[in-house]
C-alpha cells in the first residue's frame, strides 16, 4: 500500500513589508505587494503564474507499506519560483527568477516511520544593488529566499509536517496535506534579510534560519483583517517586550497584528501567544472601554490600528464571544 502526504510553503510580500529606500519602486507602482494567498490551495503553479506569490516549496513524499512494515519510500514535489514583474509607465518588464538546486536529505527511517526534509528557494532575477555586511560589501544580485520543510509518514497512515527554517523575508504560509492553510511564519525582517541574505548565508552555504511559526487566525478574523486594511490603518511598530496596551487601561482602537508575535497577559500571566492575522482589542470595545489584557511584543511587531467604530459592532461581539468560549475550554 502506498501512503502519500505533503506540505507546501507559499511565500509572498505583504503590504508595508519593504523598508527604507528600497520601498520606492513599490510606492511608485513600478512593482507591487501581494494579496494574501487563498485559505485553500488548489494549484500552486497557477498561483505563481498569475504573479500572486513569489515562490513555493512543495514537499510530497510517499512510503510503501506491507504487513505494517515500510518497504519503500521516496520524494515528490520540488521547488517553484516565479518571475519579478515590473512596470515603468506602460512598459512591462519581466525578470525570471534564479532557482537553486532543491536540497533533500537522506530520509530518516525509524520503526514504522520515515521522515523527509527538503529545502527549496532561489533569488529574484532583478538586479538589486545593495550594501551587505560581508565582503565585498556591495552586491548587485538579489537576496536569497528559501524554506526548509519536513514530513514524517507512518505505516499506520498518519503523518505530520514541520517548518524547519526559512528566510526572514518574505512571508511564508504553510499548507497541510489537505491543501488548507495550517500555519504562518510569525516574523519577517526585510532590513536584516536585504543586508545579509546570500547563497553563503543560506542552506546552500550550510546555514539555516529557524522559523517562528504561528497558528492561523479564525475565519472571522480573516474577514475583519481585510476590512481593517481597507480602512487605511495607521501602522505602529513595537520593540520586543514593549506593550501595545496595558490591562485596565481605557481603549477605543482595534488592532490587526501585521507582523511578529504578541503575548496576551492577564493579571501578569501569559495566557496565549498570537501571530500575524490576529485581530485584537475587541473586548474593550464591546465590554465597557477597558482593556481586559496586556498585549506585549514577544518579537519586534508591526500592528495596524484603526478606531473601533469603523468595524461593525455585531462582528466585534461575535469575535469577543468566540474568544470567551476558547478561554473556557
């Protein structure tokens, strides 16, 4: 019997993710940020072909099982990287990306299980003159992007995935074997990535960058996040360990965590950690105007902020009700 599984990372550039002077092409409309990928991934090739994502790492391993024993195994899938599309006036430019060889470790074999690990990525084909930290201190080629994924398949038919590492830019979304969005990398760092990313500082040079992985937000949060972004929010940056709001303080703003990890503290105790896509602050808006928890940055964070009255109160009450149910379970 053949048992297959999969995990796919899809990497894209969210709004306001690019920093410094390099934002100019985005601000002028020469190039573009990406809309969030779908919650269910039907065809990764079409997503890249339509310029809706930057690259993907598709790991599709399999094992053969007879009488409860693993008798064969192998890798499937691979790396996929799209082109950089730009426009100067009405003239389009297309820079094909440079894929790197897919890295696959020898499968780890245990009693009734096999673990597969795969790294895929490359670099943009567009020239990118930039200062870097190592010699020769200036590079013209684009920075390196990648993700490293693992899947363990068991003889009983079960499987699970891991995100071993990833470049700190762009955003990486993770899809499970059903094709559903299952996790996200919680932190992107354009400035550090742009100054350091190179083949030498990547899995192709023997270096990995561990990924901070966050859970996926609820369907309602996803809907509200679109409304918040459409409302032209103000973006607020937090340092690690800096509080966004303090428990007991008055508050009339709603927050969308755009990047990073926030800890939720009640009476000085951490009760949860949330990642990108989380909508926060609704409890004060529907419950009397006082913050019911402290929100503290675990990592550097970027938060979109809007007045709470810009969002339908019924939706905020539904979100607050769902949080109350989760806390009681």
